[in-house]
């Protein structure tokens, strides 16, 4: 089943861009930076880019234990939408969509943002109520989303089976037309190239093994497999690994890490014109520009740092996809893979200061942080530069887990999380 390694292909592709590779391929770390970002995924690289571009802070290093975009940024299924229930979420995900719309131009790098629409299927009365509630809440927040009938869903996406006798009958759907997809690794490469051009150091194969503190408790830098590196401020943006990194600074995080997996089929001619998600059966599908059907499963039901999901979870997803799209029953899987996502108790992220002076954290995006990449990076850079949150990420703080001001988005994704 795991026939090709997507990461070997990604590495190969990066090597072939040797001109850019030279710019970010392991510069010697300086002894002192203004800001160190731990994690060269889209959120970390984007943060460095906005620190340099919007706040004039260029003495920045982005450290990664592997290679850029080798974490969840290069492993996700690229769905972008902002149809979340609560005001805080509408704020941050819509901020992201607005930035996505200009990102290719801004970075001079084609991130292949495609607003092909995201359709969320309702299969029963509960789904109808929940999705209609989201539609109403979204419209009040200026987020586009509308309710459509099963026939309208079929008109938009002809391979969808809407027979009343199917195992998961479709009784309607919510459609966010501004939602869609982008090319995941292009986002990391685009931010990396642009940040590097402004003087940011991007240091791969550099694992952070400790977070150092001054005698007054504030952050003084990090320990790495390439030695001690000093910094006035440190931002942890290491999805899936946040708890162990924050533990190095003595901060206990309200997070659990789970494997999340996906797969693609062999490539075929264009057949799925939008993203189709089913919250009830935990399956979703879209088609990449290369023609592969991109299919995602739910999280495993146990915590783990393994970057492989359990086979029965993927099997369930493929069963559900074949029920909803019988036309795909004889398709062949090309490859499958997994990532590790970290999940908070209310399924919303933390983009915030921490109790340690100079230490900031961006985590807890769970199964849904790709869509947020530009928005999250933009407000995290603001938070680091100003030592206080941007209005958009004020609610995504750590204090909410003690004062109870939770942002409960547990029903927001079509992914078991
Ligand atoms: P990452 O890209 O994971 O980057 C973190 C980096 O930190 C990694 O490169 C890692 O090597 C590095 N790191 C970790 N520990 C250390 C250390 N000690 N020292 C140095 N570096 C370290 N979201 C969506 O919105 N839509 C989707 O369709 C979607 N589908 C998904 C499907 C799958 C299968 C998975 C796994 C996730 C999916 N997500 C999706 C979630 C999304 O991928 C993540 O929320 C997002 O990519 C997180 O980006 P990041 O930059 O924070 O983290
Ligand atoms: O948040 O839309 C999402 C998503 C889809 C797949 C994984 N996450």
C-alpha cells in the first residue's frame, strides 16, 4: 500500500530547486538572534516572513529537526474553509482566507490556491440542524456559507450518490464557495524563499533539545544538536510535538497528540469539481490538480507520536467514500501517509504568550491548521513583535483553559478529532 514515499519525492523536488535551496540550506547558526522560531512548517516559516516584512525583525532563525514542510504542512489534504461556528474562529479563519487570496502574488510563488468550494453533507436530522446552525452563524459573521438541497449538491458534484436507499443518504449540504484547496508544500517553500530573501536563517536538521532561561526566568535561547543558540524571544510552532518542547521550559500544555492519515488514488481525469466532506461518517474527498483523488480519514483513537495511522481507520474511510461515490469502488490507492496533530480540549488553537517571558506558542490546530496558515502566522508574528496578541488571536490564549472561556469547535470539522 505504501508504494512511494511522498517525502522522498518532496526532498527530490526541493533539491531540484537548487538555487533557492542554497539560500536556506543550513546557514551556520549565529550565536544570538532576536527571535528563534522552532518548527519550519507553514506556520513557523510564515511567522518569520511576517516578522521580517511587517515588523522589520530580520535577525530571526527558523529551526527544524527535519526539513522545511516535512511535518504536517507537507502531509495534509489542503482543505481551506472558514465555516466555523464561533466569532473568534470566523475572525482568524476569514483573516486567513483573505491572505490566501493574494498569497501567490505576495510571495511571487504559485501556491495554487483554488476556491473551488467546500460542500459539507448532511445525512440525518441532526446533521441538518447542526449545519444550518453553522450557516446562520457564518452569515452573521460575514462568512459565506449557504444551505443547498441534495439535488443541488448532485448538480455541483455529479459523482455523488444521492439515492434515498444508500447507506448514508444525502439530505442536503452546506456550501462555502470561497473554500477550496492549495498546494501544501508550495506554501512552505514560498514563505521560506521570501523570508530567506529578507535575511531570515532557515536551519534544517537542527533539533531543539532544550529551552534555556535567564536567572529572572525569561527565555535566553535553545539547546540544539548543533549547539546552544541564544535568542531574546522563542516561538514554539511544532505541531504534534508542542507538549514535549514546552515541557523543556517547564510549561504543561493542555494538548494530546494523535496520528491523522490520508491517501491518494491513482490520477484520473477531472471528476470531482469541489471538496466534499461528511462529518457524520468522517470521510472527505477532493481532487488534486494532478488528478489524484485526495481522501482523508479521522484521527486514531489513541494518542501516539507514530506518523502512521491505524489501518482500520483508513479502511472505514474508504468504505464510506465508496458508499457515497460508488463510481470510485474500483479505483486503486497510490499511497497513504500520516502526520501527528495536537489537539486541545475545545478543539481550537492556542496562538499566544505563555507564562514565561519571551516564550510564545502556536499549536493545537488539530486536524485543521493548514487552512489557517497565513492568518495564524500573521497574528503570531504580531504577538511576538508586540509582546501582546493581535485582536484576532486574543481569544486563542492559554488562560481559557482555567477561566472557562472556551471556543468549542468540536463540531466544526469533518474529521474525527
Ligand atoms: P508542521 O508543518 O507540522 O511543522 C512543525 C515542524 O516542527 C515540523 O517540521 C517538525 O519537524 C518541527 N519540529 C518538531 N519538533 C521539533 C524540535 N524538537 N526541534 C525542531 N523542530 C521540531 N488542515 C487543514 O486545514 N485542512 C486539511 O485538509 C488538513 N488535512 C490534514 C490531513 C492530515 C493527514 C494531517 C496530518 C493534517 C491535516 N491538517 C489539515 C492539519 C494541518 O496539516 C496542520 O494543522 C498544519 O499543517 C500545521 O502546520 P504547522 O506549520 O503548525 O506544523
Ligand atoms: O479542517 O477542513 C478541515 C480538514 C479536512 C481534513 C482535515 N482537516
